[in-house]
C-alpha cells in the first residue's frame, strides 16, 4: 500500500511539474510575443512621430526676423540710388549696408549675404529694372529700398510701387524696409508717397530725415559736402535700420503677407518683363544696334552710360522714330543710367538704337520692356 501511495505521489508530482512547466512555457511565449509586438508598435509610432516632426519643420517657413533669431543664413537686397551705393563713405565697410552686414553677423551669428543693385543718381524706375533683371534662384529675406533724391514727384508713386511689387514677385517671402533719405532734408510730397505706400504694404519706414535734423551734430558734419552722408551719417542710417530689425527679431515677426491689389492700377503694366542685353543686339556700325523681336506693347526703357558733354540717342520701332533722348553731363567718367524711353511703345518685329557718337554707343547696355499680363 505504501508503495502504491509512493508511486501515486511521484506521479502527482510529475504531473504537477509538467503542468507548471507548460504554464511557464506558455507564459514565456506570450511574454515574448507581447514584447515583440510592443517593440514593433513602438518602432511604428516613433517613425510616425519623426515623420510628423519633419513635416512640421518643412511646412514652417521662417521669415527674415525669425531666421535671425534662429541664427540661420539670410540674404539681403539693397535697391536704391546714390545713398544705396554708399557714395560719400570712405569704404564699403562704413556704408549702412556694410555696417549692417557686420552687425547682423556678429549679433545673431548668421551668415549674411548682401546683394546691392543700387545705381548712383538714378530713379526708382532703374530700381524696378535692376530688380527684375536679377538672375538666379536666390530668395531674398530682406530688401531695403532707398529712392527719392532724383525722382519726379509726378510719377514717383507709380515707379516706387513697381519696385515693391518687383521684389514681391522675385521673393514673395521677403520682408522690406523703406527709407526716407536725409538728402530730402524736409518732409515733402515724395516722402509722403513713400510713407503712404509703406503703410499700405505694411512695410516699416526708416526715417533718416528726423535723425539728421534732431542730431546734436551739425548737418554738415554728417554729410559729404553738405549732401550725401559721410561715415558718421551712414552710421546713423545703420543705427536706424538696426533698431527696426532688433525690435522685429524680438517680436518674432513672421513672413509678411502683402496685399495683392495695387495702389496705382497702372503698376500692373510692370508685371511682365523682358530685358534685351546688348549682346543680343547686332551692331551694324559704330553708332547703331538692331534686334529682331516678337510683337511687344508696353513701357520701354534704355540702359546706357552717360558720357562727358551732350548725349543723344534715337530709338526706332519698325523703322519709326519712337523717341530722341538728350542729356548733358559735366562728369568726366561714365555713369550708368536706366531711363524710361517710352511709356506706350508698340513694336512688331524690330528695335533699332542709334547713338550720336561711338563713345556713347560703346557704353550701351540694353533695352527693357514691361507690360501687363
């Protein structure tokens, strides 16, 4: 009997051990499968989260001021006249653009690239042509506009707005700053035009008229021969720009949203743009250039250099005289100008440009043409 009980006990123990082993094995498999499932699920969720973050980053485009706050690279465009070139300073590092580049690089640890298309003694129409003629796919983050000195009040609003809209077409996310130039000395019709257009497009204005007039230094001490800023004057320009930029960086001002409708309806005639470079023309002789074109209707401009004395150029469309342009200068060096030749020109298949002298013809650069859509 004891032997039977002993055998029975052994059998019970073996069965219990088997059941226990089986249960532990099943639990182990389940735990292993659960761990594997959990790891796989975690990998899937992690991938989705990473993709989501990446998409959020790609969708979020930063404006000029946000880029500075993040220490990212920025591209700045200067579009202006004599002051835009920095004329009157002793070297490029002392112009407002040179000082600004140095400051932004140091203060925000950003790589700052400056493109300056300003032209001495030119009007805002030249700024429009120069902006529209920029080649390459470089997007600008900030554009500084400084015109008014050589512009006529009658057409200033139209041409200044054409510059603003040219910048928007080239770089839709570009912030802008407009300048009231110290050379105006007092507020006038042209400064009011700048303020009105800047208000409409929500562009901050750097008023250097007030800082020159309110400065403790004499006006002459801030200028080169009483007109254009010297090193001290350009420092004040820079400080005004710096203040505007620093405030907007602090406020994390985003990409601007510009109005689509223009102030001047005629500015729509500056939408389409074509520039015919001198290299595209055939030079028939020392005085004459000719080019074959498709049918064109719109505003024609000429890009050439003034020579000492009288400058005369005649422009023909399909052998019909469009305009005769005459200018005189006592400057001893060639000075590039871009001017409106005709605000209502029709060309079927040929443009001809005839200069008075070979020297004048030698500094011809090209013809610009703009029109509506």
